[in-house]
């Protein structure tokens, strides 16, 4: 039995006190052997129970870990199986699309050697200041004031897909050369005698290059790639500047421009591309009739746009060699080649050329010294609808300084 003195010492002693420890040790040594033995047994039993408890707990945890690992492995296998199923389904779909019509054994053998097709559909349309092909820049960013809107199809692409694009200064546009007139040649692409594998290059004055060494729109697959400056993003619409895209162009994809990977230092080009001013004009002047034909608020901005467009000779090679008027109505209907000869003597200064820009028909002349005189401007039929995506449509949103 513990005395009252011992109990008081237990309550009053400070934790870790040497006096408390010595008194308790002395008291335990004074206990009978049977009691000390019982205490030792109790301590060992308690220790045994504690070890068993932790062993059982660790066993349960290990079993739970094994269950989770098995579930994770099953989920991974299921995902892999689904992925293999999707791949097989896609392959079957491609085969079905390439075999839409019943074929003979010989045709089936030929089809097996034919390349697999990949069906694609446009995600949007370009609404551009350039209505026909005639007059648009040959390369992007040459005419910085040329603007267009990429209008995404809300039924196919939600506005959330454009989230973050406004943080980039430029983007790539992948599109279809939808105004090409060589569809019959493309359908017979394998017949090399039909498809034009070499094209005339404007800078070479009629010289030819392989089509894959140029940026000609008449390609094996009529897909174009253009870079443009991102001015603004509004819902399903993206305002771009510096474009070389025609109104109505189907858009396949939009990708951000990454300077660290898309810009190549020290990139080399052929010598014929390094000739400065090969297609540049000498001067551009505006007649009084042109200035009076436009509203005052629109004259200066439109003049700057026309100067940039006409600063390079936009005429086709045939027009430069044999000056003639292009029938703009025919050109608007997506055909080149038909032309109306001017009633003059055929000299360069006697031919009136037309440029359709921002819904306005701009007429101009160019002499043999590459001097241009812009003579008149008239509103095209239906131009009111075109202004919904051009300069005027975005002027109020971005302000005059932004445009």
C-alpha cells in the first residue's frame, strides 16, 4: 500500500523531477515480490496488446493498399481497352468512308493501295475586306491595315474555345482555297499529265517552280496557312489584321503563334525571293474625284488602306504582260481568265483596273513606269452587309486608335 506521503509526492512532484523519480523507484523496490511480479506481467501484457493492435492496423492498411492498386490496374486496363476500341472504330470508319461504293476485286485491290482520307469540316468562315481574289495581298502581314473577322460556327465550336487567344499577339489560320478552279485536276491528281506540278511565279516574270516550292493556291490539297495579328476576340468572332484572306474562306483551324518555335533565326530563301522591290510600284496618287466620292470621316483611313494594297503590283502575270481589264463580275463568281479589252490603244495607262475593298469598287490606272492614279470609288451592291465585319464594324469597339 502507498502511504499518504507517497501520494502527495506523486501529486506535488514536478514533471521530470529527480526527487520524484528517486522516491518512486525506492517505493517500488519496497513492494513485495508477488506484487512486483504482477506489475511486470501487466506491463508485458499491455505491451503485447499494443503491438498486436498495431500489427492488425498495419495489416488492414496493407490490404486496403492492395485493393486500391488492383482497382487502379483494372481502371488502367479498361481505359486502354477503350482506347484500342476507339482506334479500331476510327480505322473502320476511315475504311468505310473510302469504300462508299461497291467495288470489284480489282478496284478493291487498288483501293487498298490508295492513301487513307481524313474527313474534315470547316469550323468557321472568314469575313474579309477582300471580296474577290483579285487584289488581295499575296502574303500575310504585307498589308497591315487589311482586316478580317473569323466567325466560328456556334453549332460546332463554342465561344469557350477562344478563351485565352486574345493574350497572343498573332495566330495561324488554316483554311481552304475554296475559289480554286482546278477541281477537275485535283480529282485526277494521280495523272501527272493533268495536274500542274509546276506553276508560274510572279517574281520570276513567268518562270516556273515546283508547286511545293511556292505558295500557290493550286496545290495537291488546297489548304492554306496564314499568320495574322489578333486585334480582339468577341464571343465567336476574332478580329484579325494583316490578312491575305478572301471573304467567305472556310477556316479549318486557328492556332496561336509561338515566337520561340515559329520564328526561325537564319532561315534561308532562294535568291529570286531576296530581290527587293521586284513588284513594288513607284508612286500612288488620288484624284479629286476619288476624294469627293467618299465621306470625310472615311477618306484618310481608306486612302491608307488602298496605298498599302497597291504598293505592290497586284496584277496577274498575264495582266502585266498584256494589260487588259478583268471582268470583275466574272472574278466575283470565282473565275479567272476572262477579260474585257479596253477600247483604248492597249497602252498601260489606258487600262482601268478595279479593286474591290471594304465593299467599295476602287478604279485605278497604272502606267509603264509603275505609277498609279486612283481615279474613283463607288459603293458595291450589297456593301452594307459587308461592313458588318470590316473596318466600320470594329471601329466603335476598339476605337479609332485601335484601327
